[in-house]
C-alpha cells in the first residue's frame, strides 16, 4: 500500500504484516530492497493517513516500531492497528512487524 504523508514529506509504502517476532529479532533482521522497520512516529503517521483516507486495517494487530522506549531499554514502542494508539511493551514479546520504504517518483 502506497501512502503519502505530510509527516515525513515523502511517499511511503507499507508492507503487510510479515509475521510475529520479538523486537530484537525484528530490528536485527536484514530486509531487502530498501524495506526497514518504521519509527513510532512514522508508523503512527502512516496509520493515520491511511485511515483518514478510508483504508481499514483488517488484521487488528499490534505492530512493533523501531523506536526503543527511553525510560526502560527493555521496552520498545508498538502501534495498535485496531485504533492507532501506541504504547510500550517488553521487547521479548512477539508482535507483528510491518515494514516501510520510500517510494520515489
């Protein structure tokens, strides 16, 4: 799904969920063709833009962001795709991973 967001000023493509992984597994994996884990702010911006445009996420998953939770380094930020809220959870828990990449042109 290609989404243009004002937050980052570029067009981004959001992947489908690629399976449940711990944060450490997800952040250390190698992704081809420019795909990467989004920051919390990027993931929220893409979610908001998509839902504001009428897109409905049917998977209702909790999705890891690449952003660690500063007060506790054993936690990282997640975004709840059933409403767009975010929170911090322990990095050892397995959640869905969605990737983004910049779309040029």
